[in-house]
C-alpha cells in the first residue's frame, strides 16, 4: 500500500490571507490553423488545431492533447483562445485514433511517445521560442504526466488539473476495488465510439432503451459490454489485469517521479475521483519547485459541490492561475507566483483558503480516534462511539452481513463525469439507516478540530469469506443531524498486503486492514461530531465483491459474507486523523 511522504520546505506555515490576482487582459488578435499534421516516430499522423497570435514572432507554446475532439463545442477550445489572445501558441491535438487523428485508439498506451514527439515538434516551429508547456485537465492532464515520463528536452512546465498520475491506483481501482461506474461509463460506453455522443447519465449512448441502472448488475463483469453493443478491447484488457502488474506499471508516472525534472502545478478537488493524482503529483515533484492547489471541488473548480455550497470564494479562475504559472516559466514575466508558498488548500468547515509551505503539513499531529461499542454499532441508531481514548479491555465486536445482491448504494464521494453515482459531500443518513453499515460517532465537540492531510482507518476484522471488501468514510455530523462525507476509502481484502500479489483470507481469522481515505481538509466545528462509517460495499461506484474469491470479472455466483469488526485493547480499530494544532 502506498504511503504519503512529507514533501516541501519542511517549515511551519502560518495562515495568511489568500488572494487570487485577476488575469492580465488579452492583447493579441489570433489566427487558427486547422488540422495541422504532426507525424509521429512510427509514421502515424496526428492532427492539431493551432491557435496563435496574428503578429509574426516567436512565442511560448502550450500543448494540449485530447481524446474528446478539439472541435466538439466552444467550451472545448476555450483554453486555446484564452492563452493565444495572451501571447501563446496553443497546439490543440486529437490523440491517436480519436476524431481527426490517425492510428488505433488505445487509452493511455501511446501517450509517452506521442506526447514527446508533439512537444519536440512544437519547440522547433518558426513561431516557437523553444519553451513548451502542457495544459489541460482529466485525461488532458494525465497525458501531461505520461509525456513528462519521457523527459522531452523542451518541456519547461506543466499544469495538470484533476488528473491521475497512476492509472491503476487513481482511475481503474482504489486499493484494488474496481471503479465500476466510472470505468464502464467512461470506457466502452463513451469512448469505444470514435465520436462521442451526448447523453444523460443513466442511459447508454446509441441505445437509449438500455438503462445503466440495470446494466451495472450484470455478472460476470466481462459480459457487460455485450449488453450495450460494445466490444472495447482495452476494457477487456483492464478486467484481465486486476492486479498492479507490468501492464499498469509502465504507464504509471509515479514510478518515474525521481526522473521527472519538470515543475508541475497540480490542481485538484477534495471530492474529485483523481484527488490522489493531484496530491501525489505535487508530493512526487515538489523538488522541482512544483505547486499545488486543492479546492472543495469535484472534477474542477465550483462554488457548490454535492449538497454543500462553499461560497463564491471557493470558485476560482483556473485559466488565470495557469496563466500566472506559464507566464513565469515560459514567457519570462514576473507574475509573482514564484514568491508564493507552493501549496494552497481550501479548509472546509471554516470555508477559507490557506497557503502552506508543504504537504502534508509539517506541524501535523497524527492522532487516533478509537472505535467503541457494546456490539451493536449497526446503523445510526446503534451504540457505536468514537473516542480519543483507546479501549481499556475487551469489548464485544460488531458484526453485519454483506449481501452482494443488496449492496449499500453509493451516495456521494469521489467520482465524476456523469456517471450515475452522485458525487461530492452528501447527507449520509439514508445509508446510515441500514444494518450493514456500522456507525461510530464522537461526542459533540467543544472546540474546533481541524483535519488536513492524509487520513486512514485501521480495522481489525474477520470474515467467513475468502475475499471481501471493507469501506470506510469520515463524516462531519452537523448540529442538526446532517452527516456529510469528507473522505472515503476502501480495500479489497485480497490486496491487504500487496496490490501486486493478492492472497485469499483464511475464513474466521482476524486481520489488521489499513484503508487509505486519501485526504481532506475540514474543520470540525464546535457543536459538530466526528463520525466513521464502516461497511463492505459502495455500489455502483465500486463493483460488488462476490465474496467467492473467483478470478476477477469472470464469476456469476455470489455469497453472503458475515463480517466482524473488533475494537478491543488487543485489536484497537481506529481512524488516524491529521490534526492541525
């Protein structure tokens, strides 16, 4: 299991007022050179639209590579126009096999070589000053990390937003749990066709009569594509590689962080599906004078996320921030960003921005809150308690039955992109009423407890299944009873020791499992309570573990698993909170 190392200047950072300067105004008329051919090293031609100032000269260059079409809507080329009008050449390219570009579409696989070739091509064009940056979010952010793995000589700076650094850890799975709704909704449904179709979140493109709400129950997982008339080879390959093996390692930028020398400015949301990538991208390249901003967002800046409105100050001008970054690194303009602390975080609860000199914060006090009960922590009506005090002796363990045919429905959390599961902070009371959800709640707080940084839950558990899942959520309980998820994580038990070498459970044996909840920044205010929910499903955001131990994606049988959570002196289950004094 990966751990979050401390990165940055290792100095105490004091809160300071954060201001986001307005962007400098546009000062160029621009021209568009449509469908410009760029030949890759293997002879395949990729096509790009090039936006650049009308006035001849040598300008800094931004490269952005997309699988979603450079022309599908005005919003697609908004960034290209924005930066070109401010003195940049913007090379906006369809990736291999998508839309106007030639070649075979296979997500992630050619983006190292194609990214390198495109950057180096751009650097030597007559309109280039030889300094190239990369820009874009989500897939357009991930390909920046892929290109950086090849260390293009002319790549000077990157701005990957809401982007994965490791496809296996951030995108395909979370601690081995298959991200069903996103993988299927983004993969064979939306990407297998050469031209994307606009659809609602609950229907399948081209076959409106088929509801995703029905398709998601299909077993085996390998057969889901046939129900919607798709046959994406890459999706079948994903299912055939459930472990972290060489198939995934070769496209993991984190394996190359020590060799990547380019400064990166990551931008992420605490509720984004790729929040791990935004955090680890900064931590892994902090040595390069990288920067990071994390907001109370899902898959991009906003004022409201899920059920919570964080105020107008929460929403920022992403382009203006990126412009300041590129102005400094590519255009030689003193934008002031180089003098600012490298980390900007939004602290929820307080609802304020704060700048820091590192992440995780050097002044963090990692404190344990322990799970307690009289053996009846089932649902929010149970006797589950959360306390700073460790168990003094034996406590009756909690138990529940996890039935794959009646999973806990996904309600909020880290997801994105029109999949059927509602993302962001959501009131958890509808799922906390279930008997297969264990609920542990603190007393009402008499003072603020700020939690900023990586969060993990350590459980001492047993199951009568050879493989199963455990899910944990960190909840902020408001004085009126509303309960909002602030962080979440899960672990597939077969991967408890290694994501590369799965091992079955011995039924009935107690194991210590660590669940990575990634990270958050939330101030639990006086009058609020801190809560941890524990269960074994989060469907359809994650696939249902059938509890049978069969090879992934191939079985149709399911088994009810009987789960036990211990919280005694000998087996002290707890949550580790990064408390900021």
